[in-house]
C-alpha cells in the first residue's frame, strides 16, 4: 500500500474529484488574454496622459475597444491599476 501523500495517492484523489465547471475552464483560458490586454492598456495610459484621461473618463469604452467584455470585474481591475476614481 502506498503512503497517503505519495504521487499515486494524490493522483487517485485528483481523479476522484468531479470535473471543473465549464465556466471555470473558460475563465482560466481567458485570463491570460485579459491580463495581456489590460497590461497593454495600462502601459499606454502610463505613457500617454491624454489617453489615460480618456480611459478614465470612459472605462467601459476603453475596455470594449481593447476587445474585452466591460464586465464589473474587468472594469474594477483596470480602475485599480490606473488609480482613478470609482468605475461607472
């Protein structure tokens, strides 16, 4: 019998878990793109004061133009990274 923390025991325990919900899988696949697009927006806003002002004035539009869904979480992430006022 294998030890409770052996690789085999861990593998058995993982196989016994239910599959992750589809929404979790989709979100995990989308996170790298979201992070990259937000990084690009923030970098551009940090380099261009006029663009930063435009982004802060209309976060939803900036996020949509970056090809992202302007959902509350994405808007809050961008807002926090830019250090502006409250979103929406």
